[in-house]
C-alpha cells in the first residue's frame, strides 16, 4: 500500500534518481561533486540508484519510515560534504546558504518523516531545525528580489510583489516552525507554497523545454521540497 503522507517526498527522490540515470550525472548544483573526482560517472549512477530505491521504499507503507531515514541521511551527506564547505568559504553570500538550506530541508524532511514513526520524541527537534531552511529561502528572496521576480510566470502581475510576498511566506513559516507555534499549519502552508511553485512555475517551464535537464531538476526539487514540508507537519491532535 502507498504511504500517502510520504508519497510526494518519495516521488521527488525517484524522479531525481531516474533523471540521474538518464544523464549519467549528479543533480547539477544540488550535488556539486567535483568534476575530477575518481569514478565520477559510476558514483553518479550509484547516487541515482540510491535515490530511486530510497524513494520507492518511502512510497511503500511498510518500508516508508526506513526509506525516509535513508533519504534523509543521503541528503544530509549532500549538506555536510558538498554544500557546507562552499558556503563556509564564502559565508557572506546568501546564495551559498540557500543551497545549504535546500539540501538541509530535504534531509530533515526525511529524518522527521522517520522520527514521527520510530522516535516521536525527536520529531519536534527536527521540525524546529527544518524552520531554518525557509528562513534562509526568505532572506534569499529579499536579497535577490529582482532575480526571484524574473522567475515569476509572465501572466502574473507585479512580479516583484510576488517575490517579496513569497519571501514573507517563507520567513513566517520558518519562524513559526522554529518557535513551535502553529507548526502543523506552518508546515502545511509551506508545502502548499512549494507545490504551487512546482505547478505554476516549474511544470510550465518543463512543458516549454522538455529536453532541458535544469528545468526537470528544478521541478523535481520543488516536488521534493513539497514532500519534505508535508512530512514535518505535526500529527493532528485528537479531540
């Protein structure tokens, strides 16, 4: 049976893995593996295969918690081994920390998804840490407002306004999670915002350029972030 809570999170990972196998490479800037590393292509295939296996395990209810844990740990390796060194080397640039935040959100989405089943006492800690990611996203929206506005679909009026509004949404959701105030609502709204990004922004770009690897990757990352935010929602309290 399908695990409805973690389905989107697992689906994003499967998509990234399939794309990785198709191109024989890592997930672009989300996996900034050095070009001169030994056995790079083989490692890229291994990474893609692990994403597919972990994603499928997450989707299947019996193995969902274990699959979430495996993906959370894998994305955690991206944070520590690939993104943190880059961010620390140029700590004043919010763009570097935005990359850390994306991988961190993916990691914590999986870890909280596992903890909610196996270690409920750890889940609130993971939710608070997850809140750091959207706060950084919000800062990036403010710091690079014109670039963010350039990504807004052309049929939406006042793109700069949308850039600031989504930045505020990120900040509000992240701070609510960090403070533990209306955490379920905050995570739900963040998931809906990321889903809107996937449907309104990234999917049309994929349709317009179906051969574009970067557009497919951005869509799959948006789907994965949607699933990660959905995973960190608090269980509904019994009445």
